[in-house]
């Protein structure tokens, strides 16, 4: 059997590394070539994500927004000292404010996922496909709690290319990922990296803070774009970065696809009802773990339980410790709320 077939059977081909053959040792008992042997053909060193990108790229779009804001007619009136004497009434003019982001086609009928902050307060939203066609988009749902939004364009019955959802709970630290979007408006761009961390919290203004961290380059304009697994599935919606300069320094965050899928499923009713736990708590550190007799830090110590809420009805009370939801450990209240919100009843 050829080496290519062996690799495919082992799942390596799903990584988008391209087809290649490595010479097998002869059937005799001769020693195999050393690991540091020089490659014998170009195909042995030609590793490429091009097949995955070719399939994924048409499903990632650019999102342009336009809004009209009131701005002072003269910068002089920006100064609070002068405004207290002259006031601000009648001294402003309308100014067109534009912003740029990305989006992901998740249904062939033209349904698109993006970030809420990309389309927030916009009067007009335009979606540009990878083939340069532009469509005016309708905002079906804007959810600031999760920083996700659902858009819809009229395709006149044409089926568009889509991205299939990955199970973000199966994503692991070290997995190869691609970030696809339109950074700085330069055009569709693909960057590669790995999953640097999972379950990152305290990194965003959204209510449900539970992010996939990646070192794939994410820059302004990538918001709402796709974080893609090495087999071409949607692992997350790129959302934010940590940066002192405004550009990528290798710390980017994506909203997990399982949360995005939940928002999409609820968008048909015009609103999304996410499950409520009905309690608040704090992360258990070393001191708290020691005082409670726990073997190690981890979990959430309940410090308040709302009367009549789900947690109270389940018999939970102040002082109880929640260690896991659906088999997934929770280390702070943000992780707990995420697991409750994405729980499949």
C-alpha cells in the first residue's frame, strides 16, 4: 500500500497537508532511512493549506457599515469650557461614519454570522462576497450579551457556499487553525496559527466571556470573520485582540462555535433566550480550596442563590461548590454561565 493511503487512513490528509508519498523501506530487513534523511522529491516538502482555503474562503465575507452621527460643526465647541457659555445646541452637523468587519455565511440562503460590535448602531449594512458582489443586508438579530449578530441577504434563490460548524468543545490547545477575514480593509486574508488556550475569560465586555485564544494574526477588520479548523470547519467567530499598538501581537480571541450556533438557532424567533443559572459565585483559589478541604483550586463557590431561580429549585444553596457542568470543569462564574447557556437540554 502506498504511503499516501496509509496517511489518509490515519487522518493526516484531513489536516490539509496535501498529498505526498514517502518512500517505504524495502520488504527486506534492511534498516529504514534515518529520520534526518534529505527529502527525495518536492512533494515530500510541499505542505499546503491551499485546498482548505479554496473551500473556506468563499464562505467568508466583508461587512461594511454606514451610520450618520452628529459631530460639532467646529472643533472649538468640543471644549467643555466653551460649551458652558455657548452651549452645543444647533452647532452640530451630520457626519457619515463607516466601519469594516467580516462575516461568515452559515446558511446557503444568505444567513451570515458576525460580531455585534461590527454592525452596532449602523443604519446601512453591506455584505461583499468573495466574488466582489455586494448586497444590502438586513440585521436579523443583534445580541450584545454575546457580541454576536445574524445578518440576512437576498440571494434571489441562489445557494451560497457555507461553513460547517465544528464542535468547539473538541478543539484542543495546540490544534492548527486559520483566521480568515478582511484586516484593515486590504482584502480577504488568511493567517495560520495554533489554539493557544481555551476557556479564556475576563477579556471582553460581553456578558458571556469564554473564548478560544489563538496566535493566528487577527487585526482590525477581522472581527466577525472565521476561525477555521484544519479540516475546514468553523471553530469560532474572531472577536477581539490584546494589543498595545492596535495590531496583532499574537493574542487573539474567538467566540466558540457552539455559542454562535446557539445564537443562530434562536435568531428565527427574533430573540435568543439563553439558559439562566440563577446564582452568583467566585472562583476558588488556593486559600479557599484549603479552607474547604478541597484537594486543589478549581470550581465556583456559590455566594448568592436567587430565590425561585433554577439553582434554588435544584437544591443548591450558598456555600455549595460547582465543579463541572456536563462533564466540563468550570473555574469561574463566566465559564459556568457559558456552560449553562450552551447546555443541550
